[in-house]
C-alpha cells in the first residue's frame, strides 16, 4: 500500500471524514474552518456552542460556508435534554412524557416539529431518539430520556419519532446501542456493567433498535457500556456487538456514531485515540470527539487513524468503508429550502399544539386542589447529569405569572428551609425531579410533608416515589417547559376537561 503515493492523502481524507470534532463558543474557529475545507465532514454542537437561535443559525452558516453539505449534529431530544432552549426549557415534551401519553401520532408530530426547527437553524443531524428501555429505576443517565420500561411501547414510540423527524430532511440517530436502560452508572463518569444473560437482555433491549432500523433511521449511536454476555470490552469498541449484532443480525446499513470519546467510561481506560482506533476497527463509522481540545484531538485522531493503517493495525478497507458511510449520511441529511413541505409520506404538517396535548395526556394527577391564592413554590435542586446540563426547569415561574405574590424558592437538599419559616396560611407546592434517586431531597420532602401535609408534590422526573398525602400528587414524566405548562394548568384550574390521566400508573420498572 505504501508504494502508492496517493495513498497517504486518501487515508487522510478517509480519516477526516470519520471525525466529528467539537469546539468551544458560538462562532466557528479558524482551525475548524480549515479542517472542514480539508475533509472533515461533520461537527457536533454542545451546550458551549449555544447562544440562542439567531446565533446558532449564524454558526451553522459559517460552518456551511466551507462545505454546504456538512453534517451538523446536536442532541435535541425534547424534554430534559435540549440544546435550543437551555434558558427557558424545551417547548417539546421529552420521551417519557410522549411514552406515557402513548400516542404515536403525537410523537410523530412532535418529532416533526423538532426537525422543522432544526432545519430552519441549519442543523441536519439530530442525535435522537433515545430508544433505551429504562428498566433500572436508579438509572442516572437515561430516566425520562427513555420512552419507558416496556420494549413494545419504546419500539412503537421510537419508530414514530424517527418517521416524524426524518420527514423534515433531518437525519435521526437511535441511541444508545445495544441499550443503556438497565444501567445504574452514568457512562459520563464510569463504565456501566450490564449483568443480564444475553437472551434476557436482547428480549428487552433490542426490539426498539429493530423498530428504528425498520423505520429507516439514518444513524445509530453506540453506548459506552460493558456487557460480559457478549464481550470483554465496552460496546463502542466491540466488534461482536457493532458488526456481529448491529450489522449482521439486525441488518443496519447506515452510519454508526460513537457516543462522546471524552466520556470517562472509555476515556479513562483507552484514551481518546485508543478508543477511536478500536471503535473504527469494531465497525463504528463516525467519532464524536467532544468539546475539549478540539483542534489538537482532531489532528491526533487523523494521525492515529492514518498511522494505524500504515502500520497494518487497521484495514484500509475498513477506514474507507467508514468514510463512505459518513459520506452517505451527509448525502442523505439534506436540508429542505425554507418553507418547503415535508416529504409526501409524512402525513399532515406538524401542529404546534401536539406537544402540549401529549403533555396534558401524560399527566398523573391525584387529588390535586386548585390554587386559590399565591403559593410558596419550593423547587428542589439536584446536580444535573452531563447530558442535561444547566437547563431551565420547574414550574414556579408559570405560577408566578398567573398568581401575583407567588414566591419561588430554589432549594438545595442540604439547605431546605425550616418549615417554621414558611407562611402558615399560604399553600405550598414542592417541585422535585427523580425524588427516589436523591436521599437528601427525599428526606427534606418527607419532613416537609409531615409538617405541612397539605403540600402539593409535583414530580417532574420518574414518579417512582409517590407519597400519599392530603395535599395531592402530580407527575409530569419530564421537566420540559410544555410539561410544566400542563401541570400549571391543573394547579390553576385551567386545564381542558378530561385530559389528565388521574391515577394512571407509570410505565416504569
């Protein structure tokens, strides 16, 4: 191979096509512009790149000035994980809200609305939907990002999401293969280990991926998890899983994208370059690099991929195949001109009210009284996961807009206000997220309910802990802005009749 003088240049081109670098800030850095001109085929945007819709549109235009067909991806799942709406919360319900509403048409319309907005802003790859089946109540990284704990429901909802999203021309990416829902460790921090036997795991985890593939999803993202029933290495670098299961058994022919290589589950064990080489050899096509040291890492990965081929450690055919799949993804993710209708098989156009209808339909409401005076709203804060980041959530602001004099307090679990300091004649609304996962918050809320039993408890995460108290209980199955709006309607007595599913049990383990 080395005798062909064209080969190193060809190898560099293939390597560049496989690298999806990240960067800091809302403007395209000069180094990235150069690398796009040289052959980098895509980028992934993160929290650090977001400065509002106008700034995002400007950023994507800057990037596309170097290559109009560039892949520009980000995580816009709706619900808790949003990039477009960090400061106000997502106007689209998250996956668990949609799963609880259990209406594929509403899911399809919601995803179409997300795709339409992304296309307007110049984004052509959405790293969604999440098709993990969340069977572990204590899962710290999936939770409300999943459509639920029932494989059939997750499969139906995931397929509907893919259909709606991709009808806009934006490519979808089903994640996190082969399934992150049974884990109790966040792969941003350490390597999760799934202990199920293969047959039991596949019965639950694989149906949603089969459904997404049947819906012609453009891409699949890998999970940094260890499944000893398949391999001794994480799924992202497992040829058994990426080639043997995903490609050969499930028949997926699209692009395989890794989760971020800077996540500690793999970074601490193999490093950025070590993980990248192993992932491509295993069958991955595109490498999410992450945000730190973008220029240096993009250069390092190019050198390592090219060097691995020249040293005989990576087959040139495998690198060429990976690059070709990324090129195919870029050719597929073509943004429609502004104002163009969705594809002819997409059904009716997206409706702005679909997300709110889903949020209303998903609510679990138990004996919640209508607020007749301005309440004190206690919003219990816990450390958000890296996937969610510092994103606005809660419903205090909505209640304050409707009821003058409403007091909204952000509460840290170890600094909960003394019950004696709360006004005795004012209603109390306590807002939590994943109460069952945070012992300090659970202790504080338990004490609050004991002292003020008529407190209304609003759960905006997984509703696994549902205390029975005279004050009532309300669960939204997610912390999106639209879910908060649906909850506020119930508390204010303005909800349309017969929308909350009173007493409905969650689809949860």
